[in-house]
C-alpha cells in the first residue's frame, strides 16, 4: 500500500469532497437533500459552523475524506467519510477514523457521534473496534441511518483533560 497522508481541507478540495461522498452515497443509498446542501458548499455548511474536513492523499491524489461536524461544545459528528472505490478495503477508513479520534482527543472534546446503517457491517465493526457504542437514534436526521453510535472520549485511555 502506498503511503497515506491525511491533510486538512481547504476550498481547493471542495470538488473532491463532493465527488467522493456522492460516489459512496450512490453506491449504497441515495443522495439526500442535506447531502446536496452540505457537499455543494462544505465551507458554509461544515467549516463555518465550526467543523473540520480532512482528506487522505497518496501519490495517486485524493483517495478519501472525512468530516467532523460541530454539534455542540465538545461534541462532534463523525460524518461524510468516503473512500475512493479502488482503495476500499485497504485500511484507509481505519486511518481516517484513527486520525479523527486523535484530533478530537488533542482538542479535549467529550464525544464523537456518528450515524450509519447496519447493512454496512465492515464500518460498524470498525466503529466498535475503536470503542463506539450504540445509543438511541433520533428520527429524521438522515433517511439512511438506522443506528447512532457514540464514543466517549473521556473514557479512552490516554485522554488528557
């Protein structure tokens, strides 16, 4: 596997964020109205409200992306994680998730939450591997979500705070 670098987003990567997520969404579900809005203008809907976007790159270019969406102080939603089809199953999602958890811990956040679907068993397994646990799912946020998971960062070994 070629060396992966995880870099912060800037607006020059806007189209990559949209294309990677659309590729993933259309492969498994459908692009929802909220996706169209946030992915068409990630600066306005993810960055400006206090969120972060990261990209996985190697010598082939951008091959993955993930976002941390601000929910409330100390709580962020891990979302918009997508890996280019040719690179799925090669640990890129694992690296992006590990990076986000480290980033959250370094910022002394309390929790990461995520929304997913149980048909995505490899993803659910990955989240559980990192300590995410299932919590009550509120209705109406994402049509495709049938599970909500949370990682309590204060309970992780090595959490400074």
